[in-house]
């Protein structure tokens, strides 16, 4: 059964819009500042959705398309200026960044109160993609959600810093130790066949064979890639997954919309925190 991420996101955005409108009456609006340093298709697509959904709920978003060759010193200067700007509630340095920039160092420069992407090690916010995964799973089983989740055998494919790692960390905070699969894992098929929930955050074609997934499993697709049709596709063949009558998140329309909604949820919270 397909998990409708667009519907889940729409409910989140509707709530955020109401919260934003209460403050707009008073003449104040949440503001997000995005620094874009890459021409990556996935980054462009993600930023476009942030702009569209931000406009939908009434927040102000500034997109700063900076020179990819920007020096670390100049970027630090820009971030420090934004940290000290009381009108800016959220700051994002969009990933991936150019190779000459240290993503960890740059992330830790954003003040924790404005780090709505959650990559600063002291951030007060969860990484949106990790939030999105939990919201999708809660949509499937809302009763005693955390207790139910702790009983599931969960496997995460991929340990990348932008998706796999934050998802694993988020599960760890709930007392869950998921199994992980990467390119060096030897018993991949055995792990998958015993998994109740599979979260794939790789970004490549056909990351696993549908025959390695047990009936009744839940498949969450985070990774995406572009193929010759110039469209984004997920890590697995959705048609084959659907035939096994499994819960699965599609690409597009699964994790992506909820991810954007969770980012905006962090932004609105950052804004509300600044008013206290």
C-alpha cells in the first residue's frame, strides 16, 4: 500500500499556516535564509519545494545563490552576519557543498537556535528527514507508536551524513538500535529478509531485490536519483514492491514532501522561540 506523503505534509502545512497567520496579523513573519552553493539537480528540486511550500504557509524565504568557489572565510562572514540578524529565524547552507568546504565545520557555524536543518552538533532541532521518517511510520501505526516501533526489526541502508546517519541517530534517541547495511555488508539479503521496516537512504538504482523483502514489511524510500527520462526515481522498483502488498513510500510523493514540511515546522518553532 502506497504511503501518501503529500497528504501527511498537507496536514502539517495547514497547521503551520494557521500558526504563521496569527503572527502576521501583528506584522511579524518567520524568515528563512538559504545559501545555495551547488547546481545539483536534487538540491535545486529540494530548494524549489522549500520556496513553494514556504510561500504556501506565508513565511519569507530568501534564496542566496552564492558562487560555488566562495572561500571558507567569506562564507563564515556571511553566516555570522545572519546569526546576528534578528529578522532571520532559520539558516540553511544547502548540501551538498563544494568539495573545498568542510560541511561539518560550516554546519557548526550556524547558531543552534537557527539551525533548522539540524546539522549543528548542538542544534535544538531534529534533522527534517529523520522527523519525516517517523511521521510516515506513525501514519501507519499511530497507537502507542513508540512502543510499537521498538518492537520492530528496523534496517537502514546507507549511513550518509545527510540522511542515513541522522535517521539512525533519531532512532537511537528512542532507544532503538537499527541494523545498518552499506557496501561492505556481507549478509545483506539475510538482514533484509528478517526486517519489519526497511529504510533505504542510498540514492542509487535497484539498491535491493524485492525478493529479499519479507511479506508485510514496510519500505521507506529516502534516496533518489535521476535517470535518462530526466525524472527522479527511488532506490527500489515500486511496481514490484506494490505487487507484494507492502506499505511503501513512493518517489516522488513520499518522504520528500514531509521532509520539506518538517523543515518548515522547525522554522516556525525557531520563530516562535525567538518571540519568547
